[in-house]
C-alpha cells in the first residue's frame, strides 16, 4: 500500500483526536486552527514513520483500527469506532430484534457492568442482576475492552452457548453463568393492567420506535378501566431513542412545558425540547414511576422530568446515571463513529450523567457540577448523576441457595419435570406440599453452595495449615468453624423457603400463563409496587411530597 494512501486513510483518526478535544489551549479560531495543523502533522509524521520504517512490517489495516480504538479508550465508554458487524446496537432500536442473551451493559469505574437484564431474557432467567461486573466472556478477559467489543462477543447465533464470569458485590467468588442465546425481541410495553380497581400498571422495558404507540395504547386501556392512578415501571429499562422519551413525556405533561436540554460544543448539539401536545393523562390521574440502578438514559429523562415538574412521585433506587448524547458519523461505506457530542440536562438544570466518565487530564473544563437543585414547586432535588427517588425502597437480598438455584436453572428444570402433574397454574397454587417436594428434588442435585465469607475462610485455613498442619489448637478451631459453615448451609432451605417458593411459582406461572402471567404473579409480592400503591392510595402523602396542599 502506498504511503500517501495510508496517510489519507489515517486522516479520520486525526479528525477523531481533534473532535475529542486534544489539549488545545486556544482562545480564538485562529489559535485552534494553528493547533490543529501542528497536531495533525505530528500524528501523520509518527504514523508515516511507523508504517514505512518500523523493523517489522506493519499490518496497516489492523494497526489503523487499533490506533483508533486506543485513542477512543481515553474518552467516555459510549464513544466507539464501529465496524459493519458492530451496528447491531443501533439497529436494535429500529428493527427490534437480535441474537443474544438480553442485557444492556455499560462502564462504571472502568469495569464492564450489567446495566439491566431484559424482561424474560436468558440473562434474567439465569439470575444476572444490575451492577454485576463482567470479568470474562467465555475465555476472553473483559478488562480494558470497549463496550462494542464486549457486546459483539456476547451476541451470536440463536441456540449457541455463551458463558459469562461475573463478579457480584458482596460475594467473594466469581460466578459463572452459561446461557443459550435466543432471538431477543424488543417488546417495549411488556405488560399493562389494573392492579386493583383504582390503580393501573405499565411495564416499559425499552424506548425503541414502538415505545410511544405502545404506551398510548396501554394508557387508553387503563383509562377505559377507570384508573385513578398509574404506576409506570422503568426498572431495568436501559433507555433507547431520545424521540421516544420525548413523545412519552408529551403524554403526561402540559403543552409548552420544557422537558429537556442538550448542551455540547457545536451549535447543532444545543437543543431544547418542549411538550407539543395536550397530555393524554389528565392531572386528575396520579402518577408513580419506579426506577432502580438499571434505569438509564431515556428512563432517566422521563423520570427526571416528571420529578422536576412535580407531575408524579419517583420510587425505588438511584438510577444508573447515563446522560450523554451520541451522534453517529458515517466514515465510509461500512464504518461509523458513534461519538458523544452533548449532555442531557433535565428541567431543573440537573445533569443526568454520573461524574468520572472521562479522564479529566484530556479535557479543558473540569469545573464541579452543582449538587442541589429545585423542582418547579421548590422541592430540593439532588444532582451529581442519576435520579434520586422521592421514596427509596430497600432492596431485598436473596440468599446463597436461592441465587444458586437461579444460576444453575434448577427452578426451571424442576418445573419441566413436574409440569405434567398439573393442568393449570391454579392447581399448582393449591398444592400444599410443593415446597417439600422441591426440597427432595433439590437434595438430589449436586449443589456447591458458597456461604458468604466461606471462601475467605478457606483461603485463610489453607495458609495457616501450610505453616503448621499438626497444631492441635488450630485444628480444633478449624473444626468449630467448619461446623459453623455446615450448620449454616443446612439451615439455608428453611431460611430461604419463602423466596424459593415465590420464584418456583413464578416459573410455573410462566409455563402455564406465559410471560404476562409471570409478571402478573410477581407483582403481587413486589416491594416497589407495594410502596407505590401505599403512596398513591394515601392522598395526604402523595399531595405532600408534590406540594399539592393548596391545589
């Protein structure tokens, strides 16, 4: 390949550096152009000398791609160079289907993190949760990989296996989850219906092109059923299209309300969005929105605007904190650059994005963001990344036996073996000895339960034993501690039987009544939903939190 062709090909690498803000200390356009020219020549010269004079012959294609990726690694995790096969994430939002395990991933503190498992996906059925850190994909170490490379490894043909090694907060050992890839179909409104005679519920799992029409249909149906309040569930909703979030906000808020601003360095990236239509839901219908650590991007736009404009109460856990706007640039016929060009700001002025998403050494503006803001009615709300709920819900932590049953798919396999014993889900519910029968089945399985702290103890025991394995006092102490863990494991089933029964019945509900039946059943014991119902049914509590006393 001729050197001049190589130089031309590499120019878009230089363009990326320029766009991403290489240390330019200019105060005028003339200064900027001068710095651009100097840096462009420097990069071109380095590149030219390497590909023409390096001791070993350089594979120009691979070297160029790797150089681009190394440049982008210093920026936020959502700015990526995309090969033809890497456009699936964007296409998913418009085509609504891909082959994989159904999870949204992001980067936190440099680690590949599960943002949210999709409803009724292999990821959710396996028991992977928001906040889990992906250590390996099959045998490939995930550390230092970009999001696109990780996503490409996780996705694949329907019916093929992928094994994820997961590090979970609070657990000593890495957990391995082997899943079978499926055709993952995006159904934005996974479920809607009345929870009681007054309160409706909508589970929105994604903001694809179909989200707004699906929401409109669900809202109309709930209004026909005389809903006086609606719970919008955005938990584990990783976001999607900006337009869909704006269209959905239009359904809740008065015409002319400021919904969102985007701010960037170019004129085109600075935009303000207002509601353009009269609301579908009148102010007489109360609103509660559920969020958690897996609620990101468009979910945070919707929940944040509803909170800032005092239209409803936010319930749950602090959201993920993804508030960066990406634009896609076509570099040639096949390759694209997806680059962060702006940031999202909700009506109070809060920035959704969590801090620390970029190395501060390579940007000029390192000013601290404000952390305290006010809603339209003067309520204090916190900034600093993500959306803080008005009412926080304590997350129920499942024990090691329940987690292991999830991880190994034991609940699912039990249902498959026992389903011929029942003709309907109601018949399963009426079975008094279900949990006892499952216990017998469980004892037949080869389960290796890791009690919290047991792994550290075993390491400690091994080290001490290597020093003096004949010490009687030490061995006596080990026997006592070993006995503690044996007793602890033996008591797990009794302690966790209620949780195990709940998820066992959820699997039966899924078998007999489908995904909607499963959702309907689990909502009956959902602590988030219970909290939302209690607030929506308490007129004083609802009005007080939104400062509606005098209205």
